[in-house]
C-alpha cells in the first residue's frame, strides 16, 4: 500500500505475516518485491517475520542487506543485531521490563531521496493490552514504533493517478 503523507510524498507500507512452515522464515520474494516495486521509495515493513537474529537458519538480515532497511528494534538497542547462533534473548512472560528481549514481530524502514525517515522510539506496548485482571491479551508483545520525518527540499513525486490539480 502506498500512503500519501504529504503532497508528493509517499511511503510504501508492507504488512507481512510469513509462513512458519516455509524453509526460510523471511521469504526472499518479499525482498524481491520491495526491490521491484519500491525502488527509490521510502518503505515501512511491519509484521510477524517468524525470525530471530539469533536463529541459525533465520534470514532476517535479508531486509537490511538486500533492501537497505533499518530494524527499529536493532536501532533502539544500540544498532548492533545479536549474532546468528547466539543465545536467544527471550522476552519474559507478562509485560517486559525493557526492550532488550527480541520478538518475531518486527518493524523495518528506510527513507528516500524525498523524505528522511527515522525511528524515534521502539516500545513493547504489552501493558496497554491487558485484561481487567492484568493478563496480556496476546501471546506475543504488541510493538509500537514512533517515527519522525523531514521532507527534503525540491524533490517530490507526482500523484499516482491524476490528482487534485488536473
């Protein structure tokens, strides 16, 4: 989905839920789709990747290496992803006390020649989704990423089809 956030400024939004039964948790076809359909565009990818950086066979780095995306969680923990094959950084049951644990739900992003896009915060919002008895509503921790952006001067995209000016 291409979202217009300002006249001549778009962000391609991709919501994914990868198959756990696949041979690779992050399907290379998604990275290929981004290359083919979002070349030069700002992109935000959100969803269940079924991948962990510590997973030996997980190819979660595909988005950062092939598509130039930044993982908001990795940025929030200091910019260095855990090593493949390292001990899993499991989130505790209930509400995590910090963002140091890794979940399979991810948010990746990149800017474009038109917009500087960056994450200003990564949060596990589990405490916002509790039953009246304080039990989390979901098996996994809901995540929230806050973004800031700056429009670059001079360059804009044309409307996708027509537009308000003819």
